[in-house]
C-alpha cells in the first residue's frame, strides 16, 4: 500500500476502519502510513485519510495522523454523550446527547467546522428477506 501511494500520479484517498487498531497491532505500518499521508506529496497530488477510531484514542493522541484528523474539525462523532466526545473536535456536544436513549446505536453528530448536526447513522431493518418471505 505504501509503495502504491508513493508512486501514483493520481490523488489518493485512504479509508481505514479502526485506525487505532492498526496503530496498536502494526505500529511500523501505522507510522509509515501516517508519515506518507501527512507529508506533502513530491508529485503535487493530494493525499487524504478517512478513518474511524475509538473516542478515547483520538482524544489522547498528540501525534500524526491524529492531530491532522482532529484539526480539520470535520467528521462524525458517534455517541456524543460518551466521555471525551466533546474533545474530538473541541466542540461541546452536551446539547446533542440523546438523554432518553444514550446508547442507541448510530446516534451521533456530524461536525463541519463550528457547525454541528445531530444524525442517526444506523437503523435496524431486520434480517434480509429470502425468496420464501416474498
């Protein structure tokens, strides 16, 4: 992956689910990826990272790529009532907590700069319907 990103003349977007797990389980790969994505491209092409991680890890991190991700102030914070959620992008989220259903899956906020919008990103639709259910 590192070689492919380094050698391309195209813009690159890397999507990593559980970036904090990559950091814990493959620290060398994590560091190489972080350095590559947060340093300027010598080919002048943009490089972007979209990542998910546990709130506690994002809040406790003071190195790349965590600092760059937080500095954008753009993203989704799930479970805004969870301790540390307000620290992800530096915006108080107490107003957006669902006090009636604090642990409902998918409750969150989308933040773009100073603007915060409550969202529901998960909906249980039940098991898939098979041919016999039609």
